[in-house]
DNA sequence: ATGAAAGCGCTAACAG
DNA sequence: CTGTTAGCGCTTTCAT
């Protein structure tokens, strides 16, 4: 790979000016066909690849959108049983964003956040894109504040504005609270259950907390007693922990709950396995529900009743908001979308497959 | 977003030269702590975000690796039952590449290929990265040839060099032939099956053809008769088609096969459902196997015997090869890796869970 | 440890 | 339709 050819080389070789070479790539129609072919031929012979950097510098835009998400990966989780499921979340957002970005002519730059410092990946991403999306709590607030002064940023998931310095950002989330509420009402009203055990997350997560609020509200409205805290909080919400949680809740003193309401599907799937080992039948002996609607949830036996998050659409919406800021409406009022979720009533709560949509939207 | 501040603004505001501002970001230690803080403070106040473009242009490198993959998405497949599974393939490569790229300090730029023309996404990607991976048959050969003269390119999957003009590219594939061979031998030798029906793909795909070759070789060596062609070739290898294939093979004249050997997991899963509907028991009445090792394969009932492709590792390897070219060994001999696959012997062939690894590697 | 100056390769007016 | 001419914002010697 010796010195890469530039517009000058191509221009010289095809006997035109650099401006014409540039035109051939930017607006082919503005160049006479014969000339264009000469240029293209020269480019091919030379192995010319236009420099995105030079282009971006001169045109002040990159044609790239970005996504920053947290680094989920356990350092050496190689076998990766849970791993597959664990990353589905960001995988789906990536898929949605890539698809939507492509429709709008953008490519997608992705990076999981690393540690801080002035030279971290987030800063790098920010400098190379026209706008980007951030999964909540991935990037330090202060840094995001600085960046968002220069580039459109949309916040994904999490609460509207954890920090007032960020309230000018567009924002997309899913109806966590409402979804969990609806699911819980279903258990309460349609199945007549009363003793529900909620299994949440140890760390503070806005999404998971919203789900728990939905659970509590449903219980309260149905006159069912609930503590201020989930029955259990697990550290990572993995499948293994779900199994563990099921064991704890079954083995504990007092009456066994009638239903385990898990804050995500992975735990619920783990619980299903643990209960099977114990010889307990779902849903006859005990009802189990999840949250997320990962593909696996439909495939386990019994199929898992859960709340389906439209993660792919989340990604698509993010791109739409970015594109909107990038084209014209740069100064529009910040938008906050809440994507509706679907309650999938499946076998693990004793239903045949049914699904209803819930939640509300702006825009 | 008025005029974005540049090094000049930051320099002026902090009373240093632009060179110092640059140093603060590139090599913080080469600047006195007090100076550095002044610069960083000014940057923060101004909302300074270094331009990746200007940086890349000046330093001749982007710190970004790329991936181009085919556009799988059916335009309006919204419900997306199969969609989830269909994209798992590229999703996993993305995951593997992102992870490995991050370890090496790179971000990842992804784009599904669009149509041609001098200004397509592939060209765009090529111009914005230090090197990139291409899923076989995503990019026109000629275009790839031109680009690969200027940037390291690694070819993923597919055969070594479909085109001799591309034989200087690094290449990573999985042991398709050997994996299918081992799986088939298992059916033949350990389960004593004799009448196997192979279900492949209508379109010509190097990977799928390699699998079929493995199947044939196994049969031949075991003295089992096989035609030159699969029993069936389906157009898309979706779940629905798998179900359809099962129906065809059951309903057909002549003896029903003892085993359905599918070229991928999705079809096998579909077949499982179709067979259940027909009241046929797997593996007692009929054995079913897949290929890929998607997460679903472990979760269906009965769990699917299959060949596990290490897609995440494929992505990781791709990054390793790129990084190698990018650091020193630019002129090294082209490498061709074949990643070993694992035969997962599960319930759908009558085994308890077992797994063996097969295939060979270079490097 | 810091500054000065020369590009990096391209786009974008503006002429012609 | 095509050429000329300025930068775009940063890194990078080379001095100091």
C-alpha cells in the first residue's frame, strides 16, 4: 500500500481538474458522460478510494450516525450461555438503527463505552458522526452535556432527564411502567392471583425501577399488599440468577408465592428451568412472567408471558429523531417519545397466545 | 449549534498555541499539568469536540474498523418472526467485531450493502475506516479489488478466493464441510441411520454447498447412497420453508427418510413444528438436525442437534487479522483461517447434550 | 514543555 | 460543463 492516490492523481491521469474528479463522485450527472468514464477509469487503475476524512472536513458532515452503549460483556464469558441473551438488547437497537440509518443514507458507527479520560471512545465517536444515540447511563453526564452542544444526541431508555443539563436532548423510551402494570393487572384480574413476588435488580436502574412501580401500582389498585421493595433483587438479572431466585422463593419460609414476576426474560427463563428441576409445574403450580420479549421467551416451554419491548423500533426512532435534527429542524423543541409495549400472554401464566399493546406516544 | 469551536478557539481562550491544544488530547503527559487543565477547562466552556475528520486527515488514520454485510431485511417484514433469527448471523459477527475492536481501541462502522454506483455505502465505509471485513458476496468483486489495494480487507465466510483477483485478501471461514461431515457420520455410525434426506438452498451459496459436500462424503464413506443433489432445495431457508420441507418429505411417495438433515437451524426448527403437528415424534419417529447453532436451537423441544458456528469468534478473528495488517505486518502473506465448529449432539437425534469440536485452523 | 508553519485530500463557491 | 482557488480543523516536524 504505497502512497494512496488522491484527486490530484486521478485528475492528472484523466486530464481534468480536481474539481471534476470531485464532481464525478458527488454529483455524477453534472459531468459529461465521456469525461465521467475517463475519470472513473483512471480511478480504477490507480486504486483510488476517496478519503472520507477529507470529504468530511471539507463538507462538514460525515454521513455517519453513532451509537454508544454500555459494555455488557463479562471479560471472559467465553462459553457465553447467558451472553447470547444478554446482549440481545443492544443487538436489537443496533439492528434497528442500522436499518433506519441505511434508509436515510447513513452508515452506523458503534462503540461500547470504555473508561473516561479526554480520549475515550465516546469522544471519538462524537467527533466522527453527524449525530448519535446513547443508551442511558453509558456516558458521564458532564461529557454528554458538552458534546450535545455540538451534535444532536438522542437518549435511549432511562428516564426523561436524569439531569436538567440534559433536558434539551431528544429522548426515546419504552412504556416500562405501564407495561408492567398491565401485565400485573392481568395476573391479578384475569387469573385471580394474589401472592405475587417481584424479582428486580440490585443496582439502581431507571427502567427496572419503572417496571417495579408499575407492578406496585397494579397491586395497590387491586388491593393487594406489596412492600416498598421487590421480594428479591438480583445483581445481574442473568438466567442463572433467575434460577437461583426461584429456588430462594420456593425454599423460603412462609407460603410459596402464586406467581414470580421477573424484571426481565432471562431471569424468568432461568426460573422455568429451576422449577422444572423441582418438579413444579408452570403455570399450574406457579405462574412465571418476564419482561423484554426476547426471541427466547417465545420458545421456552411453557412459552413465557412477558412484556415485549420494541427495541428495534427504539433504534429506528432514534435515527428518525437524529435525521430530523440534521435536516432543517435543528432547533426544534426537544422531543420525548414513549414507545408502546405489548403484553404477550402466553402459556406461563396460563393463557393461550394473545397479545395486546399498551403505552402511549407523543409526536 | 453555531460555529463549532476549533483548536484555534481553545488555544486562544487558554492562552496557548494550537499545537499544545492538540497535545493535550493526543499525549496529555507531554503537557504540563497546569497548562493541560487550562486547556481542558477552555474546551469544556466552549463545548469543543475534536473533529475526527480533521484528525484523520492529518494523521492518516481513523481508529475505525468496518463491516459490510448483505441487506437481509425484507422491506416490510415488520412482525419479523423469522427476522429475529435471520439476522442473528450478522448480529453475532457485529458483536464479535465490536468487542475485539474495542479491545484494540477501535470503533466499528457497519453498513449493509446497498445498490452500486460510485457512491454506494461500501465505498463510503471504505473511505472512513482503516480496514474492514466483508461478508462474502456482499460487495461486487471488482469494487473490492480496487479498494483492497488501499485498505486491508478481510473476507468472511465463503470460499477462499472465488476470484483470483482477490486472493491477496485475508480470509476467515468456518469448517462447513467438515462440520456437516462429522454430524452426518454421527447419524450414520452412532445411530445407525441409513435413509437421510438433505435439505439445502436453491441459490448457489458456497457455505451451503460445502455443507452438502460434507454430507455426501460422509454418506459415501459409509456406503450409503446419495444423489448428487440435496433431496430438496428451498429458496430462503426460513422456518416456514423448513416446515414446508418436512411436509413434503413426509407426504412424498416412497419410504419416509429416517432423518432430515437441514442446511440451517431455522429450517430444522420449522420442521420440528411441522412434525409435531403431524403427530410424528422426534427423534423416535424421525431424526432432525440443523446447522449454525443459533440460540434457539438449544431451546426448542426437542433440543436441536446441530453444528455450532462460532460467529462471534469469526468477527473477533476478522479484527485480529485487520489489526495485524494495520500494525507492522502490512505485507505479510495472506492468511486463510478455518475456524473449527462444534457438533452439538442434542435430543433431536436421540442424544443427551454432548458437544465435540471439529475442523482445523491455520495460524 | 511549547510554538510556528506546512500540509493532509477534499468540497465549494466563483469564474469562465 | 469545467477549472481556480480557498479553506475545512487537526497533526506534526522542527525550532526554541
